[in-house]
C-alpha cells in the first residue's frame, strides 16, 4: 500500500507570471527598492483606496514602523490581543512601550471592545486590534473608544488582506494598517509587508524610518538626472522592500481576488461537511464582517473528548495532513510572563482557545479531493476521541 501524499499546511501559490517578472528584474540590473516597489505600492494603494502605501521587508517591520511613526515611546501602553503572533506585542517592546493584553470574544477570537475601556490608563497611547484568521475586528466600536482618547489605532491585518467590514476594505478602517506577505499569508513575496495609511505625516515618517532615517530613498539617490546629498533625519531602520520581492508581489496582488474567492469556497466545504460535529466548532463572525478566510481554525471542545488538542494535531499529522496552532495565548509565553507578570487566569477566553484551537490546510491550491481527505481525517480522529458517555448502559440493560 502506498502512503497517501502529504498535504502541506499552506504552500505559496506562484505561477509563470511571478517567475517571468523575477527573471526580468534580475536582468534589469536593479534589485533593491526601485521601480517595481514603487509600482507595487501604487497598485496596492489604488486597490484598497488609501492615500499611502509603504512597502517593507516584513509585516513585523510594518507594525514596528506604525508605532515608531506614531510616536509610541518609553512607558507608553499599547493594548492588543493575546491571541496573536508574538510580533504584534514584540514591536511594542521594541519601542520601550508596555503591551497591555485585553481578552478576546469567544466567538471570533478578536479583541473584545467592551473590555478595552476597562484596560485604559493615563499611559494608553495606542490599540493594535488583530484581525484573527482574516475576520475584521469590530472597528466601529474600537474607533469610538480610541476617538474619545485620541489613541492611535494600528490594525494588524497580517491575516486580513481582502477582508472588509460594513463594505469598507481592511486597510481603510484604522489610522495605520500593517499587512504581511510572509510565505503562508493570503499573498506572499517570500518575506515582505506593507504599511498603509491616509495620514500623510505618518506615511512620510514611516517611509523615512524604513530606510535608515535618511532623507532620500535609494531609487532617488541613484537616478541619472542628478546627484542628491542626503541627510540623516532619525536613527531609522533597514526595512525597505527589494524589487525582487515587489516583482512577486505585483502578480500576487493581481491574483488576490481569485485567491480569496477560492478560500471562501473551501471554508464553505469545511463548514458544510463538519458543521454537524458537536465536539468541534468553527469561529463565528459579526454580520458586518466579511472575512479574507486566511485560516481554517477549529476549536476542539476537549471537555467533550477523551483526547487532547495536541493528540488531535499528532493524529492528523500521522494521516499526512499539515496542521497549525493559531495561537497559544501570548501572555502565557515565558518572556511575557517573566517580564510583565502575566499569569494564567487573566484572560479566560484566550486561554480556553489557546488549549483547543487547531488549524487545517486552507489555501487556494488545495483541491476538492484533498479537502475530502482532510474532512475525513478530522471526522475519524474526533469520532475516535469521543467520550463514551453511556458506558455501562449495555450491561445494566
Ligand atoms: C504573520 C504575522 C505577523 C508578522 O508578519 P511577518 O511578515 O512574518 O513579519 C504579525 N501578526 C500576525 C497576526 C501574523 O500572523
């Protein structure tokens, strides 16, 4: 018997267009930030309907620049969700700020706006809502709170490129939005990210800080017309995107709508085929939220099961299916416990999810046969892990 082929968790979806553009870029003699990065930024801004897009070399860089450009500094408190990737809170620490976690809503695992109010202090300067699994946060509620206190809203939209809230695309809902083009994200440039904003001052500051804090970017420094002296305006970072990354990004962006449509279709199949199982549940979403379907996250109701989440992960992996965990609650990671004193019990909804979430493959290259295999495996593993609730009934009958 031959082993069934392994289904990877989230491979990138590249075609001939990306390959050809990369070759053309190599042959052009210009590989760092240049015409393709400028074109990628312009097309990105146009599609989302935002004034400014700054291409950078990671989503983390976009988040960090948003805080730095927004003036977040020593001792400032920044509110965010514990159900996220470490980068979201790490960048607060990079600015010598203090991350303040607020619990998530049990339905969509997005930050609970009702709890944000209680976490505000005199030192609160910003909020970083995370659009978990691609489903936008309740931005109207978050804006209402932030507006009263003039807080900066930085959207962590690493999962939500292609999503919208009340018909408005993610990217237009916050003061600044950070996207990631990491290998597994809805579009990828290998590594990469984008900061978008309508605020010209923030955009200019982010752009300068993205390239050492100098006054002129590389493309302008080396144009044939004239030599330009440049000046260091701030101790900036080395976060600029290369034209090799932008070459890939231009074509990935053109394919975004198709990618998201296929993701939505796949998610419908998963919900339809597994929605009857009491022991697992899918995430919910607010009526106004249209998700970009970045992840297929399920919550194993382990109180109804005799197996743990980790045993489910292993059993799926043994059946040739790539799996993920999004996310183990960040406040319980060692650094955050030791440095900031976070403890178990502080954020019950996040902690409940932390021990129970597992993600199965959801990417545009997944075919219907693979989805059926994954559905079958989840059903088999969860069914086998069912508690035998009526044990003993047959002996007394
Ligand atoms: C991937 C991710 C990031 C970081 O993006 P990189 O491009 O890998 O730096 C930040 N936040 C969330 C929620 C992510 O999933």
